[in-house]
């Protein structure tokens, strides 16, 4: 059983944790529409107010935090906390990728469209070692229909965006293998983890499509009633996927085997990031309860581009 400790409470649907070298964790509070820093002592400081729906977050090569803005959720209160409602809110502002200056709190929109198509609900993101940014667009649901989702790539320099994968069913978590030869994407409602062969910056190798127009292979499909959310990758290559309803982190090997499920006690276990000494602390967002927890992880996490792994725990 992994040791768990609560770092912060009273967070308004936290997601997108970024474990910083100084021991703090930066995350979004989607319902409060803000980017928040949680100190190692649990202190909370607001970095920036972000209209719409700040979702995934990552540290970029320029030292700024990049944020997937889903444009806004509707919200519903449940017995054990708040959760996203089923429909677009009246004040939905459209999706975008934004960046936040950590010293000033200034929020800048990088892209809100691709080839004339508006971004709908950007959800999660990961930088590669080239300085390019992969991100998922979850889309939006309406009373009787829903959008197909996509994966996009913003080229190094952040001046050009391309759509790389379409269609997907509510793509959410995204990550890269240690050698960056595979791109992993978790679909929420299907609870499927997909793997795509990366053959260059923002390029994947098409595979023979079977029944659907995917260019990847289904690495794992979780049985039973559960949904996938965001993910992180271990240094050994395992993929750790936050698993809704079950309230757990599902650890899946590179060959697609479900190795274990580490339960958290929160049905909206939404995200995981690695930090701490030797990258053996998993920071997990429990969004129903509004908690950020730190878990002593049995294996090291994969160092992310632009987070200086050797300085962790120093």
C-alpha cells in the first residue's frame, strides 16, 4: 500500500499538477478559474485568474506555464463534492492554449484555432524535447450530440499549429514514452489507452485502420464501468492513467498489461505528476474532495522536458 498524505484541501476541482523544482506544485482550479501554487508547507497562492476552464498545465521551454483552456464547464454539486455538468455553460468562451508568466501572472493566448477551426475543449498537454507541444482537444457535449476529439501539435517556437490525429472519442490524457518514439493518448469514455508511433516533431506513422480512422493501436481497454483521465509516464516506461469512477491510478506496462490499480478513495481521481527526491513522489489531484495528495511511489517518474530533474529534492 502506497503512503498517501494530503498537501492541500479546499481546492475547486484541481487538475494539471506541475511538480516544480522548489518543492511546490502548480495546478489549475477549474471551477475557480485560476492557476494556483501549493507550497511544500501547503500554503496556497494564486498565480493568475484564467477565464473559461483552465485544465491541463505544463512548464514550457521559456519558463512559462502553458495551460489547456477548455472554454468552461457547467457545474453540478454532488453529495461528495462538485463535478462537471453534462452541457456547455452559457458563458462558454471557446477553447485555447494559453501561457502564464509566473512572475507577473500575465495570461496570453497562444492559439485558439487551427486552419480556421476553433479549438473546442483542450484538455491535456506534454512538451517534447524539440520544444514542441502535443495536446488533446476533448471537444464538447450537447444535449443530443457531441464533438469528435483531436490531437494537435504546436511546433517549436509556438508559431504554427497542426492537427495530427482525428477523430478520437473524448481524448484526455497525453504523454510520451521515455525515448519519445510513442505518443500515448487516453480516451475518457471508452477507457482506452492508444499508442501512436512518432516519426518526427509533430508527425506520426499511420497504421492500417481497422473499423475506425485511427493511426495508432489500442494498448489497453479497461473493462467494467470506469473512465480514463490524465496520465503520466514512469522512467521505466509504464503509463499511469488517472481512472475515474474506480478512483485509482491504473498502471499499464508498455506492452499493454494492467500491472496494478492504486486506489485513492476519490471517484474523480483526475491527474498525476511526478516530483520530489528521485522523482518518486506522485502528486495526485482528487477533484471531488478538492485535495492534492502526495504519494510515495514505488518507481521513479519520467523526467519531463524543461523540468530539471536533477534539481528535484535539492
